[in-house]
C-alpha cells in the first residue's frame, strides 16, 4: 500500500510597502526609514521587496544605492530580491530613448517590475493603438529581462478584462512571451469581488500558466485580502501586498493577514508554502509595529494576528468557556505570533474573567467567598465611571486587595490643592517663550493612625508634576521605600470628547519598581489632576504592598490598624 502526499504550491511574497505603501495619504518615508523597513523585510524572508521608483524622487534612488553598498558587505546574500519599479516605455518612444525607463533599468536591483495598461481604454488615453501599446509592453519587458528578473504589472486588468477580454489577454500574453517571470493581475481601483477574481484568474490560466501569475489588489471596497486569497486558490503563485495594508486611497492587501491565514488555516497550510517557517511568525508583530511607528499610522489594537488585543476575551460567558477549552472562542493560537491571550476585566465580566488574576495573586476564588462577588460588583461600578483596567492592572490589583481586606491602610489623602500660574517669560521672539507656567501643589495626609501630617508643598512644571512631588515629600517621612519608585510615563485619554471641556479623563501612570518592574495604574475624573492623583496613590500603595512594608506613622513606627500585609 502506498500513500501520496500532496505537494504544496509555492506562493511567492512580494512586498510593496516602500513603493505602494509610501503612497498612503500623509505618509512620507525618508531614506533611512525605508532602509529600516527594508532590513526588517529581508530579515523576515519575503521573496521580493519593491524598493521604489528610481528617478521619481531622490529618496528612492538613494535607497537603491545604500542597499547595494550594505548588501555587498554581507557575508551571505539574502534570499530577498530588491525590485526597481517603473512604467513600460512611452508608445511614442523607443526603449533606448525613454529616459524614465532607462533610469528604472539603470539602478542596481535584482528584479525590474514594469507596469502597463491592460485596459484598452487606458491605453487609448495615451494616444496609442492596441498594437502600438502591446509592442511597448513586449519591448520593455524584453529589456528588463536582459537586466535581471522581469515582472509585468497589468494595471486595471480586471476592469480591462470585463470591458475587452481580447485586449486584456493579449497584454498579459505579450509580457509573458517577452520573458516576464511574473505577470501580475491588478485590481487597481479596488472594486472587484472574490467571485469575479476567481472566475477571471481561472480564465487567464488557460493562456498564461498559474506558476507565472500574480495578484495585486486594492481595498477600496474592503475586499483586498479576500480577493488575494481567491486569486491564489484560483491559480496565482505570486502575491503583492503591504505591511499593515498601507497603500494609496484605502490601501492594499495586507501581507500579514495573508501570511497569518496560510499558517493558521489547516487546509491552506496543507496546500500552500509561502517560503517562511513558523518561527518567522514571531517577526510579524515587531515588523507591523515598526511600520506603524515610521508611517505614523497606529497599528489597530484589534488587527488580526498582530494587534495588541487580538487575543483578548471580555464577555463573561466566553471567558468561562475559553478557560475550559481555548478553541471555544479563539480563531487560532495567538502565541504563534508572540501574543499571549489575555482575559479582560470590565463591566461585561463574570467571575470567570477574574479567576486567572485572583489565582495569580494567591487569593481565594471559591464560589462561597463573598469577596469574589463583591469584587465583580465593585468592578462593574468602576467601569461605569470610565475605568478600563486593561490599561492599569496595577489599579485592579489594588481594588482586589482592598475588596478582600488585604490592602494595609498606609495613608489617606485628606486634601490637596494645585495652582497653576502663567507668568511673564524672558521676552524672546519665540511665541512659546513670552510666558512660562509655574505650578505649586499642597497636600495633607492622614497617617496609619489617623493623625494629620503637616502640609507639604512642592513646585513643578505642571500640576501633576507638582502633586507627585508634594505627595512623595510627605509620604517619604514614613515610607523611604517610595524613593525607589520611578515615574516612567503619563498618558491621558478623553473618554467623552463630545462634552468638550466638561469631558471625563482617564489617566494612565506607568511607574517602575526595581523589584517588580512596571506598575500600570489608572485614575478617572472630570479633572485630569484629580485622575492623576488617584493613579499615583494606587502606584504608591501597590509598591509598598508588594515589598511587604507594614504601615507606619509619619516619622515614627506604628502598628497596623487593619489587616497584615498579604
């Protein structure tokens, strides 16, 4: 008895983030930006990276030169091929007399990708007959094939095929017969649907082998990723796309989604090989974050495969089932992509949402423990006020400990006052220096014995800075351990921006403890300074609790009035 194993079809990955992605509105890649992204793509191991259009701008020309120098110094040549992009010759010029084409072919690249019109309507707009334009395609591709590997991007192919299938097919056949390694069918306006793509690709494979066909889609109607997968299933073996779906107008197919789908869907993984190994999936999130950072377009928290929250669970019933079997409400194992599944605590939470956190804190989670129910009630009340504990699990820990009666009463803030003054500046021409801001805060604490401490005052460059200084100055009398706690980050979010200056603010404080690392706490209030005070006090208390510090009177030791530290 013999068994046969289906041979996987190789799908070649072509990244055009640096060229098509650079056309994203408001995105402007500098040469060093492009080099950083190029290195990351090479490290990932995609087959092609379209660096840009030489001659169209100084940036692209410089990147080609810089990469050529960098690659020369490499001990091993990477598998990734760099691609020079441009247009087929002007139908009114020869290959040798078309300066733009000669510039594209003149740079040091492995592959030369030329686009041309496969919709006769577009070719006619250039003043060319069908025969003249087909000749321009053929001669240009032949010239590119002499320099390296040639790719032909059949612009507007699907619309062109619908309008005049004879011309559209003649255009792709002209490129293939002239030596194009890949003939790429482009949904340039992003209007096709998966069924249309499948039908047309299957027809094209009767004229050009699927092993030489590629797909390039745009997302104007939201089908770019689906259309790409449909084309591959129909026979295409080359996929063009960008990281994070960047691209002109509504963007291109997202290569991360395509790669992720091939590795997480059993039937696709069995049928296709994109040239990457499973361990390469761990590089996708850092790559997505790099492109987001450089482009200035944030990576959505719910982005498939690489978003910060893509594996989070929130609804109580879902969490209950996920804890029993992850497959119940998860699409795939997010750990393949370096993302640990998280259970969020919110106003939709049931007891199941809390169990992982409470168990990790060593707390009793038995159904008969009234503290569990009390915590659920407290949390739902807090989330109604605007607390999002995903952003400040340190504050959730404080809430849980207090609900269980396990948080020592280190101090109580009796009152505070913060004053901000705008004072004359140094009179320099800079508008921002005509004045300066001065902030002063005064705080009064009750110690663990309920005794009022002397007020403490501190100045700062803003109210939060001044309040932090004043509170620390007062608390350090009893708790010198707080000197170890460093403030790393401060962020505020408007929860209801439509309310204007009357909006509710959520403040996130990130502190650092040498013993326990980062502590993230949050506060919510209609006043940003007050929200900051709440978050800061949580960070102070949690730092002391984690260190096992017992409550002390200000300036002298005293016995705890409540529970012992847990």
